[in-house]
């Protein structure tokens, strides 16, 4: 039985984000703190072309967020 990676889907358009494309990862600050409840601040993934939707999530709600870009080149991450 082999290990299969669950495909990552864009929160904005719902389409799969292929591993050869860079993407944006939006995470709530609560998910980065130790001792928070499970599932709080789970990362949300966006295509780079859907970046405006990620920014609107940040601007539309309370709390802090971290928005990072994951590069295709492993050395850049």
C-alpha cells in the first residue's frame, strides 16, 4: 500500500493546485500559537492568481493572519 498525497485545493476557485505551481498559504495567528484548540487557524491554500481572495479574507475579519508564498523550488522555501 503506497502513500498518496491528498491534493490541495484553492479556497477561492475550488480547483486543485498542482505541485509544480507556486501557491499562497493563509494561516490564522491562532493556529501558530501553542496550546490553542485543535483545528484553530488551519492553513488555507490559494492559487497565486486567486491572491485577491486571500487578501479579502484577511481584510474581512478580525484577528491576525500570516500570508506566505510557497515556491516550487524547494531551496527557496
